[in-house]
C-alpha cells in the first residue's frame, strides 16, 4: 500500500499530497511464515531418529568426532539385532556385515543396545561385528544430557572379550 505524505506548503495537487509512493516493505507475512516453519522443524526434529528405538544407558564419556557416517548395529529389547531398520538373526547378520566390510574396509561400527538387554547378548553381537573384520567398533550410550554419545572406538579384539 502506498500512501502519500502531506506537504506543508501547497503543491501540484489540490489535496496537498505528494504523488511519490512510499517504499516500505511489510515483513509481517514473512515473519509469520518463518515462525510456522520454525515450529514445524522443532516438532519434526525429534521424530528423525535413525534405527530401532532403544533405551540407551547413560555414560559420562566424551563424544567422538566422525568424518563419515558410521554403521549402526542396534539390539532391541528382545535381543534381536538390526542394521539401520533391517532386522536380522545371528545367522543372517554375519553375511551382511561381511558385505558391508567389503564395501568399506575403514567403516566405523556403532553398537546400540537397549539397556534392558543382557550384557552377554550385546557382547555376542559385538563379537559377530569383530568376526566380520571391523576394527573400529564402539558402544553407544546416552550422555547425562539425554543425547546419544558413542564411546571411544576400540579395536574389535579388545571389545569382543
């Protein structure tokens, strides 16, 4: 909307209005759209978790920086292993891990185990990861702040003991 300004000393117009339009931009609609987008992203961000939902144990270990996306092996409450969201048995997990190892020999593997799963079951899956040839294997635990934090990578031979 353009409005004229009133001139003090008469002018070309009979009303005393200037004929030049004002160039103010109304930013209210843009701010409204941005706030709606912000709310949508705030609601959607927690829903973008990867893998199978598990209750992670808490740890005070420092976070490790990763240069590439690690491979996540999850173990749900019932003790079933998953790679991403694909379920496996102990017999079918090993061939798939070997395929992934052949694709990327330097792949980092993060093992996520539900806190209710017995320690022996997690170690069994970590042993399968080590037998597949992965040397950079870490456990993921929940940090005191609530976010998932991987433990420091350790060689597979040390973690499979």
